[in-house]
C-alpha cells in the first residue's frame, strides 16, 4: 500500500498536467457545479432557519431523507413502464410540489408544536429536541420501509428506476459532454437558489426575514409578528430539505435510503459553517467552494493519483477545519445571528 | 435641586416625589386622559429589580423627557412600555387600553414607535429597505420613502448603501426616519444624541423637533440642555423610581439640583 502510494505521489506532476486538458477540466467543472448545486440545496433550508431563528436544526438531514422517500413514493405510484421520459420529468415536478407542500406543513407543525415552547430556553434544548426528532423520523421511516419489504440502508432502486433515460446518459453539448443527472442538478439547483434569492430580496416577506435574521426584537417593534415569520421560515426550510431529498432520490450517488439522513446532514453543516452561519449568500458561495474542492479532490484521489475514495471527503472537512481556525464566523458570517 | 427631603418653599420649579404604585404627579397642565399612563410598573431582568413602581403620564402632543444617570431604569421604562421587558406588576395604559400582556408587535401596531438607544438600524439592509420595512402593512411605501428623502436628503444620497456603512449621525437620522414612517402617534426615543458630534446633535435635535409636530414623544436623554430644550415636561428617574418631575420652562440646564441627578 505504501509503495503504491509512493509511486502514485511520484507520478503526481504528470497526472496534474493531465488535469489541464480540455476533457479533464470540463469533467471536473461540471462535476463541481453539480455538487455545488446539491450542496446549496441541502444547506439552504438549514441556513435560513438558523439565520432567522438561531435554531440549529439537527433534523434537517432526516427531513431531506423523508423528502427522498416521499418523492420516490410519488414517482413509483405515478410512473409505469409505459410512461415516457418527458412525462416522467413532468411527474417529478408534480412530486416536487407535493413534497414541498407536505414537508412545509410538517415543518410548520414541528415549529409550532415542539420548537416554539423552547425559544426561551438555552440553545442546547433545541439541539437535543431536533436530534430527538431525527431519531424518531429515522426509526419511523425504517419501520415503514421494512414493512413494505424494502432495504432501508440501500438505495430505493424502484424509485431510481423512475428517472427518464436521458438523465442517466452523457449528453453531448457541442465540444463538451456532461452527465444528464449532473446537468439536471445544476439547473434545478440554480433555479432553487434564484427562487429563494428572489424571495429574500424582492418580496416584503423576504425583507422581513432578512431584518428578523439580524434583529428580531427590533423587527417585532416595527409591528411585525416575528413568531409567525419563524413558523413560515421553518416551514420553508423544511420544504427545501424535502425538495433536495427528492432530487437526490434520482441520483445514483445518493438515492433514497435511511442513511441519507446522516450523509446529507454533514455536508450541509460544513457548507453552512464555511459560508457563515445563517447567511444565504455565504451558503451559496461556500457550496460552490466545497463543490469545486470535492470535485477536484475526487479527480485527484479517485481518478488519478490514488484510488482512495475517502480522501475527497477528507478534503472537504479539511477546508472546514482551516476555516474554523482562520475565520470562525465563516466567509460572510456575523458574530451573532438569529434570536427570539 | 431638591431631593425628597427638600424644603416646602423650594422654588426651583422641580416637584420632588417618591411616587409609589399607581400614584402619579405629572406636573402642570395634565388633562384627564393622558395618551400614555404608566402606573406603578415593576420590571425585572431575571431576578434584578430594575423598575420599582414607576409612574408617569404623557399627554397627546407633548414632548416629555425622562432623565437620570446611567443604569437608573430609563431604557427599561421604554422597554416595559413596549412589552419587550414585560412588567411583572403595574399597568401601561395607552389610549386607555392596558398594553401589559400584549406582544411587542401588537403594541407597535397600536401606534407606538421606538427609536432605540444604539439606533439598531438593520445594517445588512440598504437605507431604502430599512425605510420600506418600517412602513405598516397596507401603507403607501413609495410615498413614505419619498417623504423621508424630502426630510433627510442625506439619506437619499445613500439610498442603496447598506445601513451598516452609514456614519453614526446618518444612522440616527435613519432610525428617526424609521420611526416617522411607522405612522406612530407616540414615539419612544432613547438617547438620540449618544456618541454623536455636537453639530450632528443639532441636526438630530431638529429632526426630533420636526417629529414632535407629528407625534407625541417620550424622550430619554442624558444631555440635559438638549432634553430641556426639546421637552415640555420632564421626569427624573433614580434607582428605578420617579424622584422628581416638572415643567421644563421652570428649570434651567445649570440647575444644580437637577444636574445632581445626572452625576454619579
């Protein structure tokens, strides 16, 4: 192993030179952008909730996983072998609306019923509560999935099979070729970021959310019911987690499974911390940085230098550690955010 | 300046008082139904007893100053009126309605505006966004913004700048503008001159004087000449209690007794 590693490192300069070929660069670029889109979608809801309410929602990954299963359920019910690829795509967007609606309703219920009574307690209460919600959701999903004869720890293949064939292919766009699913993730990610950005900057409610994220007390003193805004934003954040889950349900690298909860929570937290807790702009920038670091590390450590899949993940966490040392508040973070 | 054991023939123009719960001596010319009546309010931070039975009245159209040294409970009085620090005892009547038990947003919706001590403009929002968010739901936002720029031309020049990038004086102007567009009948203004250069203080004073033509004002201010210049009446707060009150026409800023309440 060490000899293999030494040989690989010795060949590093040559392999790095390979990166600067058109094919390698375009491959890394598209991989990076699709990863960035996924990371942004995973982290958006988390950062909105923390930014306004100061609540670290440890159940975010489980809600993403729930969205993946609910989305998969919608697709499995609607799609048959005879369903055409474009109809499947249309059904996906129907499912997206359904999942967003259901998860938002769940989010509103959780905020009003469980989280609101704890606002005046120390943050550890909210952390423990959301961690408890994670355990409950994970176990409930595991029981339901097992009841229907599915394996909870492996991807739901039937749901993956509802994907239109062209999303599983390499698409040739002029001189470059890009994976269909990668392109879909980029487009959906960009559309979601644009929609949330427009909501935050072009609507009065978005203005209230941004003001409340900075100073909830002052916002309240302007006659705005910040508690109601909390409920709306928690619902929106959970709905976005569901949307991300539905997207990942179609991705071969993720898929609907119970472990998806943990697999998505960690990168979501990494992105939110690097961007600066609670800042939407920081989250989007951090998602791009982490996406590029991940894609580059993947190219180096899986495709080129040495085949050791855990190393790309290590790179992402290394960025997190460096950020925490040199700029603990993150790229765009403030000393304090949120509050009630 | 007299203290609570002042002689009966004191002619300083200051009525000394140790007001207790529900007993208010609001000075000369008080109509029967004040716009705001704070009655025997006791407020706490945790277990610290900050206000010990504060009572005061503010009549419609008046500017009333609340003065006293640091830490005597002036800001807490404003926070208690707004229900940001809800009183544990006592009442806050506004237009005859008791505000105790309402949410802060509900108090604000009734027309009580707050211009806080440290401005508290939304630093990540632009100047214009700060104004827009302060217009009540259903209000004419564009007209309100135009009015603010007419009153404070300096803000129009920085309309797209983040409020956090403004100077202290400009932030204070923005905070006052925010209170004005809120269509408030009562403005609670906390230490508006704090940390500002003398020339800027003069501008702020003009802005408050303009604001007082549209709304009743309860002004917390340690700058005694400014407070007396702007206000019709004053209350002196000490150790969480109203200890003196009077008409500003009857006192001067170099009144030793009055100044005594402002120095440690």
